[in-house]
C-alpha cells in the first residue's frame, strides 16, 4: 500500500491543531507531526486509529530505473 504522506500529515496537524484552544499542550503534538519522518507519521496515525486506507494512492505507479 502506498500512502499519500502529505495528506496524512496535513490531516494529523489539523486533528491536533483543533485541540489547541482547549488543550494548549496539543501544540507539542502538532510540532511532533510537523517534524515526523514517514515512519513516525504512520505510527502516530496507527496509534490514533486512523484508517490508512483513506490515504492510499490508488492506480498504477510508474517505477523508474
């Protein structure tokens, strides 16, 4: 499965960002998502029960050699 990491990152930042007015410590989570590697983003998403199939890039992917 190939994941659209940019969309996943954007949605996770919005998710945590929406909590900041009520829970200022959520700024730490926003920062963590902003600087996360691809693997870290997947772990954050899985820990928050995000359905990764919503971020799957469908169709043929061209591979270049």
